[in-house]
C-alpha cells in the first residue's frame, strides 16, 4: 500500500496502523503532552499559594502576652535571635477565641494549637482542650506601640483569617463566601488580602474604624474584589487595616 503512491490510511479490520500515520500520531501526541504540560505550569504559577492545611501539621505551644486589637492577639517577645512576633488567634470550628481569652488580656499565657502561616500572616488555631492557660511572668515585655503607615485606599478581597491562612484551601473567592461569613460572625478575625503590598505585606487584619469588631458590616463584600479606604498600622510582624466601610465599593466586573 505504501508503494502505490497513495496516502496511507487506517482500516479498522486490518489491526495495523501504517507507518506514516503512526509517526504523525506520535508527533501530534507529543505536541499535545508538551503544550498541556506547559499550560499547566503557567497556570499554576499564576495561582495564589493556598497556604498550609491543618491536617498533619505541627502542634506547638507559644508563650506571650495576650492582647485584644480588637481581636485576640498573642504577642511574643524577641529572644534567642528572633524578632518580636504577633499571632492572630482562632478557635476550632467556625469560632474565635473571645470566650477563652476573656479575663486574660494583658497577662502572660501559653497558647497550644496549630500554626497556620501565609506570607506575613501568622495564626494559631487554638486547641479546645489545652487552649489558653495562664503562664508565669518571669520576663518583662514592653510591646512596641503600633506604627502608623498613614491612610490608604486598597483594592483586594475580604477573607476570614483562619481559612485563608491554611485551615481550608484555597479559603477565598465567591465559592468560599458563605463559609467565610460564618467564620467572621463566629469571631474569626477578618483579613484583607490586598492586590498590592504596603510596606512589604499584602495581608491585613481588617477592622471597622467605627466599633472595631462588627464583621457583619463586611458580609456583603466578602469573597469579591473591593476597594476601601482606611488607616494602616504595623504591630510587630503584622498589619492592621482600620477601614471605613462607608468607602467600600465593588472593584470587580
């Protein structure tokens, strides 16, 4: 068939593929594999890091001073070559740790839980059993006052800090809106994920400049691209965005 000058073609009942057709299919198959692999690599590079998952992650204990700013924050002093550090706190399930922290603000405590980390955002998922316990105050800690970075208009997305930092992946977007709102209403700290960095950070503890903790004012805008104005402060290794909800506008299409 190959010597009669006609193009080779496949006949199903012969159970053999002509060599020219076989070579053509092999080349096309290789091209498809390379193109799809390259496309997958490009798309993966453009996808945000989903953060760490809680399952199997390290259980730790951290000692420091408990503060409310206005959400519970554990501030750890410097020492042994490390810089001062602040951790946002969240409880198990869709709840914050306000009930566990009540009456302990300003005291030395030991917090047991799972460390979640994403960029400059550090969060401890507090263990319900070991939780927050009073510790001895052998060290003297004078927390640095917040450093004002001025007033900004940021564009980004409102997420709940627990899921976004790693308790769920990816923990953002419209598909996560209902879950995020349940977490925020339950007391989990809201986080503003900015499309542009301020002083090296894209993650901000989001507060309401009127009463500080009214997460319901953000509910309609969770999971979508928005722009909002407010004051930014730096506290140790994390940032606070004191937003003005009256300036919040949808920024997406």
